[in-house]
């Protein structure tokens, strides 16, 4: 018996009334892959009767009699579809770009039971600047944000949008004049340390680390971008990541669901880069790397609101490349 046997999956990025030409195609493709993978994982749960998926009319659909699609188009808005839905348990998938997720959560909370972290948590961790400030205050190691960088500094720096998805618009700079943070960008030193991420499932003060991944990055035209992951590639650091996970859930309330944490090792200490209160790309390789038990932990949390703390073991490292 499950707590809920029907859920709504609202994939905002693939459910816009029109798909704009200026959207980053790689991020868009990654969002669609994540959504499809998540649907496949939920379909493995035999107790789930129906998954209601809201997406754009032009996006291809998976075929299964337990999936019911609601298509957004120029003539059919999200709001029209919302009126047709008879259940209220919804998982929202949306990016941090342009504060999209914050705006959506505030609106959707009025009508649906969102199976996501709280509005306040999203508002906090969607901003790289606010994340740095609060983690510093809570004494959790985090990569420093520079207030000001002097020209001809000996260091290399990176600029990032305060609100951005993944490695979107991350640029390398060697300052030729004094620069400061503004209302849209942050500045950090560029570090060569091990870059990775871990995913965890959370509910209140209960959590479990799922995957420990190494990031595959590249630099092109002075831009840093993540081109893939080795899921399970940082498994030897699981204990370290479990300690960081416990620090996070002990200091913050309102965390729920699948959470991704980006980290980098600086002078033998793991520092947090970002806390992503959403599904991350590691989801694409979790089953191959850790087996069906890892998937059951994810779906069990969303369907039954339980964190299964039984240990999982790495079966094989799995490389995931983004389109």
C-alpha cells in the first residue's frame, strides 16, 4: 500500500507554450532526458497507477498506459491544464535560471501539494550569493565569493550568474582592470582541485547519500562547461560526503526530495560550490552505477514520504555525457 498512487510531473522547461530559440539547447536536452528518465524510474514501481505529465505538444512522448500526457501549446496554457487535474501531488522540475523555479513554486503552492523543498529553501539555494553567505554563517566550507578583484592579479577567476542552471555562462577571466560583483554575477577564484558532486534524498532531518560523482569539465573560448559525469567516480569519498550531508540537513529545515551538491577539494578540504534543490544529471546514471535499489529509494520517498537508509553499493562507475 502506498501513500499516493498518482502523481503529477510538471516539467516546466519542456512545457513552455513556445520553445524559444535563445534557450541553451544542451540544457534543454538535458532537462528532457532527466524528465524521461524520472518517468521510467517511477514506472518501475508497480503500486503507481498513473503519472500525469505536463509537457509541450512538440516534445516526444514515452509510451505506457500508466502515463497520461497534458500538452501545452499556443492555445492551451498551464493554467487550463491545472483545472483538468483531479489530484494535487505534484513534482516540479524547473531550472534556477531567471528565478523561474522561485516564481513557479510560489504560484503552485497555492493549488498543489508540491513534492519539492520549501519555497524558502528554493529561494535561498537558487542564489549562489545567498548560498555562500548562509553557508559561511553556518560554518560549512564553501568556495569564497570575491567582493572585488584588482587588475593584473596573479590568480585566474571565474564569473557566474547568481541565478543559473549548471555550468550556464561560467567564464574564465584574467582581470585587466578592477572588477566587482554586480547584481547578476559573482566572482570566484579558479581552482584546479577535484571537482565532483553527490546526490542525496532528504526529508526533514533525515537523509541518505545516493551517488558520488566526478565531474567531467572542459574549457572552450574562455568558458567552463560540464560535459559529463562519472557516476560513482568519487565513491571513495562517500564518508566525506555523508558528513557534509549531515551538516546541511542539521542546519536547514524545509529540504525534501532529490538534492544535488556540487563540491571541490581545496587544500584537502571539500568546499561546497552549489546546493541544487532539484533533480540533477547524476539521475541519468544512478541505476547503472548503483542498481535498482537506488531507484527504489528515490521513488519510495516521493510516493511514501520515507527515507530508506539501507546502504547501497557501487556496482560499476558509469559515464554520462550531456548532449
